[in-house]
């Protein structure tokens, strides 16, 4: 039995696919989401084996969601699309599985069999090269959760990002919010630079760098926030800024 999450902003399409998956007797749909941000949170929390995600969704598309997933804990991703055969050539070229709307039960069975085979052989459905080929190389905004709301913060507004026991947090000049993205994903998919094991910094928001004892340092951001610099990352940070 495969655990799966269905992500689609259309309620009817989401429920129809869920019903088709459950009728196969090989898939347990453990959750549904109406947008990519909710889906990202469910993926990180429930860690499903497979994710069926619509490509065209408001704010964040299914392909953008792919770029936000932790590469070390990547579920099998199956795109669901209303695109015609020509528009999905990119998925075929990169060996991604996809389903055309309306979903054909026989075609769905082929997808399920492919997933079961990958699970039995303990194989990844997609290689990192295939994921990189189709996923956006850079994120232009970071999804965050606030007080009963979902925010999309543009990268140019972010001063730093850090992790603690409660998760990953994004700092702007005005607020600190929580994100479902990992520091590793933020480091790989944004211009934020590692300055500490638990901190990333936006070099465009640096006002000054204080050099401390024992090779340590501190970044003072334009809004006055203090971000630590560890010995390991002080030299690379200085080199990035052109400081000898």
C-alpha cells in the first residue's frame, strides 16, 4: 500500500482523483490540499510516498512546489495536468510521470504499478538530474505561515533565515515568520548565503560586519538585526563581498 497526498485547487478534480486512487486498493490517500503551500506543509509533516499534484494552481504552481521540496526526502511526484500532448514533452523527456485530466483509470493503473515497482526495488522515481531539469533553478518568493494566514515573501525583502528546534524562520525588516522550506533548500534555491550552520544571510541586506575574537563575526543587517558568523563561513562570506 502506498501513502499519497493529492494537491489540486479544484475541489471536484481533487475528490475525483482521490476516489480513483482509493478504488485501486493500492493507495492510501492520507491527506488532500487545495494549494501548494498547504501541500508543502503536509508533505513535510506526513512524508507520503507519493504526491499527485496539479501543475496549474494560483500563487505557486506544481512545478514550483517541486523546487521547494527537500531533495533528501523527495517523495515520488506525479503531475496532473490539462495540458495537451505537446506541452508535456518536457515531462516525458525527463521521465516524470504525469496524468492528463480527466484522469483515465487505466492510465492511472500504469502509474500505480510504476510506483509499486519503485517501492519494491527501493528506487527513486526521479533522479536529481531529472528534478533539476524541470524544477525552477531559483525561487523568487518564499512561502511562510503567519497568524492564521499564508504569506509569500519576495526574496528581496528577506534579511536572513535561521533554524531552531521549532523549525525554519524567515526574517525581514518588519517581522519573523515560519517557513516549511529547509535551510538546505533555501541555500540551494535562493541567493541567501550560508554564514552559520543555522543561519543564511542576504548579502544585499548587510550594513556591516563585526569581527570578533577567535575568528567569529556578526552581521548587522540594514534593520539592525544581528546574525552570527561562524569561523567556517567567515572567509567565504568575506570573499563573496570582495573583502580581502
